[in-house]
C-alpha cells in the first residue's frame, strides 16, 4: 500500500493533478507515513521528473505550472501535519523567492524539509522585496535568511540584500543562504552570502553548520 501511495503521489505531480496530489497526501498521512518520508519518496521524485521532462522539451510551461500547483497543494498539507516542536527546534529560518520572481516549486520543498528537520520556518512567499526580508527576519527573530532566485535577472536581489544588511549593521545578526537554479557557489561567495544550497537536503545540512558555527 505504501509503495502504491508513493507511485500515485509521483504520478499526481507529473500529471499536474492537484486533486490527486491532495488525495495522496491525505491518504499517506492517514496511513501513518511520516511526512518527511511522504515528501521524499513520493512527491519529490515527481517534481524531479517534471524538471527532467521540461529540460528535455517534452513538457511545457502550462504543464510545469500545473505540476507546481499540485506540488504546492501536497506540501502545504504535509507541512501542516509536521508538528511545531519548539523544544527540538534547529533554529529559526525565514525564506522567500526574491522580488521580480514568482517561481516557488523548489522553495516549497525546502520549507517542508526544514520543518521536518526541526526548524521553525516563516515562508514569505514569492516576489519578496529586500525590505520585506529584513523586516520579516527582525519580527520573526530569524537566525537565517534564505533567498531563492530562479531567474538570472532576479539574482541581483540577493546581492542587494547582502548590501542592505551590511549597511544596516545587521550582517552579524542574520546568516544568509542563497539558492535557485541559476545560483552558484561562486555567486554566493562573490556577494558575501554565508552559504549556497544546491538542493533542499543540502540546505538543511548547511543551515545546521551555520548555526553550529
């Protein structure tokens, strides 16, 4: 039964079927599958497959948007099932997609993994300005600010955040982590970010390192 749920969860994302994604998320949780296992074994393989098909040119933008919607539906349900355990908190992270960028497929996965690994997460959503990141981090008393840029044209917003933090004397207060398809380790180093996360799992590991350091 568990394998069947994973397979249908993957299928729901590849087909961009939000109703099926919701059904599989609820069914998986109802069967007692751990939220992180459900994400890792069902939905993430689905969105990875979508990325492969899009890259090959066999899946197009409308289908990609449908897949993203299905993924978001599933991850929101699963995120709600992950208990907020402040005693076991790995830290407080505020995350968002930078201004001018409305892509958030990867970010929803990252949020799920962080929550499943004991972090308290505040998701600011997409098209988030530098001012909103800083104000949000201050109010949330964040340890780390995570920014995602999925377009080369929006990457400069990550640099702008670093400059604004330095100017406000807040660089020592908040650690910064950058990610996104066009973002590289070299870019992170160039702008002065504390870490570059290649994927969601990498992000969890690096966040722990940043907080331990």
